């Protein structure tokens, strides 16, 4: 049983890690931290693999996103917006990431879940609907409303 | 918008982890799993110890026992009878809470009671850190329009791990336990999200104009609560 668990997790490891990394990097723009976030998300998935395995990708994306938002919040709390500006990234991208983090936190819960899976995780509408136990039409509706609210803050930069 | 997000992608390809780094991730996962197992064992033992201590104290000095102490050996509650699922509450599925209004950690920023299909869905998104230790209870109390019938939807976590979840009729004590496997989000301590499916008919008998309110308590103290209004409907 334990062997099967490890083999299954091992087989999914790199695709899940890439999905977690992509979501975290989009929010943080920091390779090292995004890799740490992805590794932590994978470790948490491993710890409860038997209940996570059948919806591992959305689960890992959500965990990575929440971890990344926590990192961003702690950074902002500790040092303000300047903390990311010292990193080797274009200023407009840094600002966009900070605005994206703030905008995601401000979204209503369901809209945020949909936006995270659809646009940070690049899941299809069907996969997002399955992950959240919603109809595809509901996903479209939440995605449209969520994007509309995000555009106001993210694309103005 | 999507192109804007893709502009934020790492232009460098992500290399696969080497065996040692991958082993480190697995080792961390094993550590987390062992911790969860210990909690699953330790919590019932701790509860039993507290109950035994209370029973001993009551037996030793029953005259000074306070009325509000828990009974040392409560009878097993009867199983809640599920009814016809009502169609309400009308237009109210979510409750956005004001950030920063909590009297302690954690601060909840959203509760919802959704029914995409038959089962009820109890959900809480935590803004801030979950307590690393202690008992956290997410609770939704639903009431019929005339206030005569109620249901409690409860999820209890210890040190971030869900230890029980159930729906209960407070007037009779009848309850129905929900398997922890019914929690679609894992443990709230992992990523600030918690939720549970409840069986169809859990809100049976409340009528179509029932209302609900949500709260979170930490170690017996309510730290945050939220009552939905039509304006808060997502």
C-alpha cells in the first residue's frame, strides 16, 4: 500500500510541482520563494495523498496560491511594497504582482477560487467546475465577474 | 487579462528536482503525515483524560460542581433523521466578513453555505494564520423562519487537523456524523480553507425561508461571526 502511494505520488510529482510553481511565481516573481512554495505544497499533498490524489492538481494550485499570498502578505507587513522592488524584475511587473495579490485577496471567495484555478492554474472551465463542484456555466459567470474586478487593478499598470 | 498573467511567467524553464531534493520533499511530507497521525491518536486520548478528570472531580466533591461543567458520561446522541431538503434560504448563500473585525486569530473573511447539488456545503476561508495549536470550531447555525427548528453544522479542528464534523438538531441532540473524507479541502490549517459536505436532507424541516449565521471559535471563545444579508450574496 505504502509503495503504491509513493509510486503514484512520484508519477505526479513534476507536473504538480510545475503547476504549483507557475501559480506561485505569477504572484511572487521570485524563483527561490516560488520553488519553496511549490515544494511545501507538494509535501502537504504527499502527507494526505490518499484523499488528495483524485483532485491533486487543483488542490496543489490552491495550496500554492494561498501559501504565496501568505508570503506576499508577510512581506508587505514586514517591509511594505518596497520589498519586491529590490529584486531583479521590471518595476511594472513587480507592481502588477502586488496589485494582483491585493486584488485576489479582495475578491469574493467563490470568484477567487475560480480565478485562481482558471487563470493562475490554467485549468480548463470543465476542470475548474469539477474541482469546485460547480456547473460550467457558474464557472464562466464567476470567472467573468472575477476578471472584470481584477482588470480594474491589474491592467491599469 | 490572461496574457497579462502569462507575462508574469518565469521566462526560464523550471528544471526537474534532483533525487536528493525530491527526497527532501517526501521527507517533509512524511513528517507532516506522522504529525497528523499523532494528532488523530492524541486528541481522543486527551479528551478521554479530561472527561475522566472531570468525573473524578465531580465524584470527589459533587457539592461544588458547577452547573455548566460537562457531564462525564453523556448518553450517545440519537442519529439525526434527514428530511426533505428545502429550497431556501432564498438568495443568500454567502457571508463576506469584514477583515480585521475578529477579536483574535484567525480572522474569517468568508463563510458560505452553498448547495450546488443536494448536499450542503459548509465553508470557511481564513484570512491570516490558523492557530498552530488549540481547538477551532467552525459552526453554522440554521433556523426555520419561525425560529422553532434549528440545525447546527459543525467542523471541529485540533491543531489544524479536522477531528470531527457533524450536523445536529440542538433541540433533541440528535446528530449525524460526516466522514472526514467528506472534507474536500483537507485540513484548514494547511491553506486557510475548510469545508465539508453534509448529507442531503441535513436542513430538512427548516422550511424554505430559513436563515443562518456562521461563527468561528478558538478554545471555546468565539472570535468571529458573520450573518449573511442579501447584499452579500456572491
